[in-house]
């Protein structure tokens, strides 16, 4: 039995078409994504390794009496800051070195103790770690010069970590100063 060149070309063409069809199906399936129309970041609950994690929903608050003097107030954007809708406030520079901060979750203002502070004057940066038994907050700020040496505009990122919840990471703007 002899295979002719014409038959070989026919078989090669069928194999090529089959491979193209198979690759098209694979690409189509992988690109179809989430049929519910919501991305993972939009969903309220997410499954990871068999556990359910709920999202953190931070609430805003105004100026606090406990946080007067040397302090930082941060908001999600400059409009929220101007409207005094803060997501973070911190009191620092206390003589007893027990600086503290606040966030608001689940309609409750939560006080956090400052666990560590790293101020870098060369890079004009401030990194703070705060926490209590419920929550831990990591703050990375870039402090900018202004016309008033006692008030420094700040930009950066806040991370909030709570057990059994997805971490909340947000860019922030505000001021720090005395």
C-alpha cells in the first residue's frame, strides 16, 4: 500500500484544521470569564482555599476631639478631605509615646495603638503600623512641603487587615502636622 503525496497533504490539512479549531475553542473558553458580570473585586464574598472572606467596608467620620494637636487626617480623595469625610485619623507626638489612631468599621469608631513608626526625613516618608485585637493598619505616606512648615500635605496608601476578611488597600490624601 502506497500513500500518495496528495493523500499526505490531505491528512496534514485535516490535522492543521483540527489544531486550529481546538486552539480556538480553548481561547474562547478562557476568555469567556465570569458569566455573572461581576469581577472578583465587585463581589461581596469571595472563596479562597475553601474559606469565605467578606470585604472590608470602611466608613468616614469628621474631626475628633481626641485627635487635636499633632495629627494626621486622611481621606480617599481631595474632595472627601475638603468635606471632612476622613477614613483615618492619628494622634502622635504624645509625651507617654502611646500614640493612637482611628478608623471606622461597621458603624463603630475603632481605636488603634501605634505599634511602630518609621519617619524618613531624607525621603519625606512616614510608615506607621497600628493595631488592636481586631484589626491591623499599615500606612505608607509621602509627606510634601507646603507654605506652612507645621502642616504637611500627605499622599500614600493605607492597608487594613482583619482576620477572615479580604485586605482593604486604598490610596489616600490628607495632612499631617502640629
